């Protein structure tokens, strides 16, 4: 379990100061994938940097099972982080980069070849990283995070630059990590991608917490409606309203909020009302999150 309690961070002083993170409190559960979402400038990267001691909070604390990051005797064996895919010397090869990281973290050298194979970089282990694509750099950064066999992975936009096969591989790898008891905390702008494998979501905007709940609970907010075309509009509308459904008619079509196609079809069948067309529309998870963060979005188009 990771706990963030009252985290606050301000950059600059006087009139030039900016509150990046504002009294942020939430928990991250072990054995689950937690997505971290919010608009640009919401404070996601600053929060993740504070979680590994690269930025110091002005107030509050972050603990890993009750222990702060700077108190961990071997941090790389507890927390593996990918915060910047460009954090390797371009003149070094992946093998050289990981050997140096292993030596610095007190990690057995055998882990270098193991993680290179894990992320699919064995064939380019001795090529200089300066010629790598962004996707290859992302894989190398993840290899560095996995080097110490950590209990926690903190990943800031790790799918940037990955092709579709790479994104699928990353999704499967992180889900497997969580299933084995690990903790995954991942920021991403790809809401639809996160929805495929995240268990929980933490949503922030303007540095403040907007929501911290399971994906299942968030999707319960989905607003579904059924649209119907029928030659018996008046009869069907009256029937639906008698059954307590939120139904109304406009332009020759009936719209029913909070209902399902199966329910409407069964009612119509039982009362011998012919349906010409029936369709179901549901608010997407992306729409829900956009609604949550709308008032806290710093950069919007005209």
C-alpha cells in the first residue's frame, strides 16, 4: 500500500509562484493497476517525482507500507520508476546502461540480461541508445525499472512512442506484474487504453484530487439511453412512462434514459408494438473524465 497524505508543492515565489499540487491525499493498493489521469498541467508528473524523492513536497508525506522513500535501505528493490524515457546516456548501450544501474543499486549483474529479454531488447543490447526510437527508449527505461525486481512500478506515460504491438505487450506485462502482487501506478492520456487493464483510477485537476475510486465504480456513472423508432410512437411512449421509465419523444423518435435495449424490446413485444429501429448510446469513460476535469483544465482550444 502506498499512501499520499496532504501533499502540497508550490514552485516559484511571490506573484510568480504556482501551486502545482494542492493538498493531495489518496491511497494506491497493492496487487492492482492504478491509472493516474488529468489534463496537462494537472500535477501528475510533479506528484510522481515527489513519490521517488526527486522533488520535495512543501507539506505532507508519502509512505510505502509506512516507510518514506528516503528511509528505504535499497529503494530500487522496492520502487522501479519510469519518469523520463530519455534518462540514459546516448553513447551507452542498453547493456552498459543497465550494468551501471545494477552496480549503483547493489543488484546482481545477472539481472541485466534477464530484463533485456523481458522487454524485448536482447537483439540490440550492444547498440548505442542514441540511435533508438522513442518506443525502444521506453522499453529500455522499463528494463531499468524492473532491474531490482521491485514491488512497485511508477510509470509516467510509458506507452508514448510504442506501436500497437508494444502497447499490448506493456498492458499484458503490467497486468501480470499486478496479478503477482505488485503495485502499478501509471499515468496516461490514453483513457481508452487504461480502461482495458486498470483496476482503479486517480483523477486530478489543478493539483487537486477529483476522484479516487475503482474503474467499476466510475463506469457505474455511465449515462445510457435507448433511442427507438416505431410507427406506434404515442402508444409506446405511454407504455414506457406507465412503467416508470424516463421517456420522451422528439422528431418522431423516442429516447429513454437509464434503460437497456433488452428491456424496451421485451415491453414492446409483450404489448405487440412494432419497433423499426432500436439503438443504445452510452457515455464513454473518456466523457466522464472530461466532465470531471473540465473546470480544472488549464490549456483548452478555442
